[in-house]
C-alpha cells in the first residue's frame, strides 16, 4: 500500500526556503529581462528554486558528505550547461557570458538558501544584481 503521510511542517519549511531563493533571484532575472536578454525572470527564478529543491532533496535522501558533495557537483555542472546555452559566438564577438555567469550565480544562491547560508545567498544576490546593472555602464563595448 502506498503511504501518503505528509509532514506539513517540512512542507512549510521547504516552501519558505524555496520562496527565499525565488525572491533573491527575482531582481537578477528582472535586470536581464529588462535589458532583453535571452534569459530573464522565469529562467533565473526557476534556476534558484530548482537548485534549492535539489539540495533539499539530497539533504534528506543522501547520507554522508561524499554523497552530498557529488549531488552539489552534479547540480553545478547542470547549471553550467544551462548557462552555456546563453552564450552566442559569431566570427567577431561573444555574447551572453554575463548572463551565463549570472545563471551559475543564481544556482549558487539557491544552493546557499537550501544549506541555510542566507548570508551568502543575500550577498551573492546583491553583488550579482549590482554587477549586471551597473558595471556594464563602465565596461566599454559591453552590452551583455
């Protein structure tokens, strides 16, 4: 027989953590969306929430630091693959590097929230947003 007992306290806790990851990714996604980049609000929010969820699942399913480390490594590799899709190269230029790096950063935000390292997640969110929003104004020739 299928056991459908649900720990509603755990559901609430995970909902709270994934919501924090979503909120910390939102300004980054908004900035990319506002500037018309290939990845925007949905991508960045989903990357952060999914990264948070994968780590929450791995914390409850895998035991031992080695298994946790492999789960985190696999997640970071997968997020890098998603970011790679944002990079476009033609004969004279490469575009999308900042968006790809921001996707990777957003995955780290989700992971930090899941590991309950909110200080890391908040600082990383702020620094990523500031970098995308303001450094492009002083970096010559950059519209990524």
